[in-house]
C-alpha cells in the first residue's frame, strides 16, 4: 500500500494559504490509512474499509466541488475515540493517526 499522501502531509506539511486543499490532503491521508490491509474496524462505527472509504471519499468530493462540509461531520472522524482513532488503535498506526489528527486541527482552525 502506498502512503504517498500521508507521507506528504507528515513531512511537507500544509499549505496554510489554501485550507480547503489542505483538508483534502488530510482526508486523503486518512483514506490511505483506513485502506491499509488487515485494519481492524471492530471498535469503530464503521462496518469495514468500504464504509470508511465511502465516508471519506464523500467529504473529499464535497470539497472538490467547492463546498465546505459542516465542521462537525469532519471533526467527529478525528475526535478522541472517533472512528479513525479506534481503527488506528486496533490496527497499529495510532502514532500516525495522532500526527494526521494534529494536521486536521491546524486546518480546522483555518477553515471554520
């Protein structure tokens, strides 16, 4: 599995002048992470990788269409004990999640 967007997000950072594009990058990184093989979704609200991907892809599509989703619909994904953290904890990428969630917090402060 290629984690190109995740690597870009964590090592190059965000373009703070374009918060919508930055949020797309954060969501694409999250999409890469939930698409890793052998993820365990049992503690998350998602039934599996397909449902997680569909939710993230829907948010990305909204942003690419020029609209900004409600903050709560995105923030809940990155919340403590939210679905992304639950998958990360049970799948072995909790530290990476925390870094991606920090980037989300940066974007949220700019966008909303």
